[in-house]
């Protein structure tokens, strides 16, 4: 069923317990949505601090020698992962933003842009750590929509451009 869903380009499927009935306006654990996400390896160029280390990571990809911002990723973390990622990023802090396309003039339709005010909360890092990020789609503004942290790619490391 999931293969067929993906082949048709659909967002996902809704699953339910066999004995459950639909009740308009009511939510229960008997029905769930299973979303099919795309995924990609991206580079961390910054983060926003949180009480457990990292609140969100700021990721991008290289186009030529320019690191291009594509998403601020907040979901997919558990407390232990927030601390683990913070321990790695804290050692790589840098004084300047590594992204060629920041700041952005506005947040955009889906609120994914990073404006000057948003950037005041950011801690920049040397862009060498690679992560796997899942997402629903690319927006018209070249950002990821519904991004989710899927894990560190410790087997991959970016070489800093010279």
C-alpha cells in the first residue's frame, strides 16, 4: 500500500483500527496519519539554543561554493539528541553567518524564512556536520516544508570550502 501511495505522488495514508467508527469532530488514537516524507543530507550552518541544548538547527546545501539556507529544523529531536547535537555544534561556533542567501526580507508564506530579527537568536557554526532531514516538499521559495531531523550522518563530513 505504501509503495502504491508513493508511486502516485500522494502525501501519505490514513490508517485506523478495524473496529473503529468515524465520529465527526472527535479525535481518538484509533485513527492515524502516516506521511511519506522525502529525505536529504544537508549541512548544519547554525542553531538556536534551547533549554536542553539545541532548540532547532539551521541547515542548507551547497550550490557551487555558496552554502544556501533551506530550513530551520525543530521537530524530530528527543532531549538526548538535542544535547548530543549541541555538544558537537558548540565546538564549531563561528562569528559570522555561513549562508550566502541570509538574511531574507520576509518569512514567506510558510514562515520558513530567516529575517534579520530571527537571525539575532542564531548561533553560527562552521558548516562541516551533515544531517539527514526528512521533509514533505520544497516550497516555491526554495525552502523545505514540514522538515524533521532524522539523524546525524557521522559517516559524512563536509569539507569546508577554501
